[in-house]
């Protein structure tokens, strides 16, 4: 997994009214423009819904998780998982096998 990220904070968030106005660099999945990471609430939402994102590859998920971790650090959101496979359904499926 690459530690390279594409996420950058976007200072004008409060002035924007449409997701279409946001630059690709604020999305967890920049190529697909999915899961904007514009504040702490959006970062928590992206973590909670990570396994619900459709139409993306594992490579896209690798990048998205790195972007989420970078945004989480910036906004002061704790991320307990070290890999995206530990999120959502993946985590539940893993723990149900015990």
C-alpha cells in the first residue's frame, strides 16, 4: 500500500454550496469524486460509510483510506483502524468468524 495521498484541506468550504464546486483534492476517492473530506463530520461519515462506496477498486480504497487518515489527523478525528479492510462490513464479517 502506498502512503501517497492526494487529500488537501480546502479553506473555502464555508462559502461553497455545491459538491460540484469542490476540487478533486478534498475527496477520499478523488478519481470518482466520492466522500468529500471537508471537515471532521465528513471524515467520520466517510469512515462509517467506507464499505458502502461502490464502483471502486481495492487500489482506489487504498488511496481513499490514506486520504481519510490524512484528513482525520488534520481535523482531529481518531481513526482506530490501520487498514480499510477493518471498516464496516469487513470488520463485522471478520469478528463474526470468531
